[in-house]
């Protein structure tokens, strides 16, 4: 990467800001080669730090869950108040129940004879 002054100059003249040799792609600041290199480096970094990121996300989600639960707000959407003694609001609970019921019925219809099904 180049200095701030060179960056602005290259950007304004549609030259790649990374290598300073090629023309930049349309609506981008880098040439195709540098974009591909940048993408590979980014993927390599994310693969290397995947476990750390997952652990941080897990901790953040856990904090969010308990914070919303203590404030008696729906832990799913984080917008509406939760039902009495529950962690979900009526709308989220209905949506989740609908999905689970649909999956259950698909499984039942796929595995049992029509005579045995009780809905």
C-alpha cells in the first residue's frame, strides 16, 4: 500500500492503489490481480482465525441472550417484550412453532402410513 498522498492521487487517476502499475477496475481502487491477491490473503486470515472468531461470537451471543432475558425482552428478535415467564414474544414463538410443526409433519408423513397419523 502506498502513502496517503499517493493513494489519493492514484485513486483520482484510476490507477491501482496497491501496486500503482495497472489501471484500476471500474468502480474499484485496485486492479483485478491485486483484488484477487487481497481476497486470497483475506480468506487465509479468516481461515486461520476461525476458532477465535467463533469463540468471540459465542460469548457475545451468550451475553446478549442473558441481557435480553434479564430485561424481559424477546431473546430471538430483541424488540418486543417476552411472554409471561418465557423468553420469546408471541410472534417469534408462533413463527418457531410453525416451523417446527411443519418439519415434524413432513417427517411424520415421510415415515408413517397414512392410517397411523393422528394430527
